[in-house]
C-alpha cells in the first residue's frame, strides 16, 4: 500500500459527494496511494470528532482532504494536524487560516482545492438573468446555512442580481432531495406564499432542485405550471444533473468537477518532489447548457417568461 490519505466529505446521500468519493478512490489507485473516505452525515461536530480521531491515531495519514460541514472547529483540526506533520487540503470553500499555517509549516502541503463558490453563485445569477430577461421572482433554495459553500454561492448570486428586476425568496434545506422537497412544501403552506408568483426555482445543487420540482408537482395550484417554470441546479454530475437537463427535468445546471482528484494529484507531486502545492488549486466550472443557449431559450416553455 502507498501513503495513507483521509478524505472527509459532508454526506454520502448527495450525488456530488459520491462523485468526489469515487474520484478520490480512482485517483488514489492510479497514483499508488491508500485513501480512506469518511462521511460526516452533514454534522459539523461529528466531522470534527472523526478528524481528531484520525489525527491522534497511531498510524497517521500524510494528508487530510476535507470539505468542511462548517467553519467552526476546523482551524483547530488543521493546526493540530500540521503540528503532527499532516498536510491539509480544504475543498470548496475559502478559509483564512491557510496562509498562517503555510507560513508556520512551509514544508507541508497545506492548500485549498476547488471551484470558486462565489463565481458559481454569479454564474447561476447569469443563468437566471438569461431566462428572466424582463425580471421576475426566484424561489432560491440554499443548502445548510452553516455550510461555507452555501454561504458563498448565495453571496455571489445576490451580488450579481443586485439592482436588477429580479426578486429572490430564499429558503433553507440540506444537500438532499428529500430535505428540499420538505422545505418547499413547508413554504408553500405559508399564507404569505399565496401572493407570490414564482417565475423560476434555483437550487444550490441538483438534488435540491429535484426535490423542489417534486414539491411543485405535488401542489394542485402549481403542477400545471411546472412546464413553464425553469428549475436550476448546481453540480452537473454527468449521470445525474446533466441527464436531468437533457430529459427536461432541469432547465440548466452548473458543471462542477470533482475536487478530490486534483487534491490527490497535488500531494502525489509533493511526495515525489517535495515541492509544496500552490495555496489554491482552482477547478473551472461551466454552465450546462451554455449561457448563449439559455438566452436563446428565453420565451420558450420552461424559460420562465411564458405566462400560464
């Protein structure tokens, strides 16, 4: 077996996190590394406990790859790991302590890997504007409020839509279809929702968008409008999100490639040469379909501009 690496992901029920796990295992096999994947059940305390157990184990890994469930407590984990000679790769969020740790432990691989989460939010805002050129109301379903990625995506979307004729109604869910369906059903039962005409639904990942659509389809008042309401997601896993766009369940998604493979490749280079990875390894994202195609679709069924 090769050098041991631990990968800590938020939860196993989410298709993107399963993609990340599969990518980690395939990349490790190709590079001759030994990888172990943990899921935190979307629980920050559990994730911290799992990682401290890894840090204090008799056989320590050379690297911890972690997508934080929440910010709180993760800096203590990173500090302790680095003090024991363990590198840290933080996925899919911006954290301020990496520069300090890189300065304190210059020979360790301490770096961030991921797509720019605020840029993902801005890209989704551009998708919304392409589909609602005359403005309208968006039901926006955010991931867990304590999630760094969820907060950055929301901020990016709000920044890009500021000053436009588009209004956002924001509700919270978890990174799952079931939680999104429940959250949207609860919102639809509110008296205040009766006076809001939703022109587009944007989920912070594809499973959230899928759950939101299920909730709309189960509503006697909204089921007939589903063909005219765009549903947007994020992740774009080829066999899930992209397929949902191709079959018409989603109008668009954002393709966000897995970050675990690039993280393992960076640490493999460090193991071979001793050269530490750059502070940030960026993974590009893209609209699916592209933004030009979305603009062409405005006014067609499912674009949000066709009135029932």
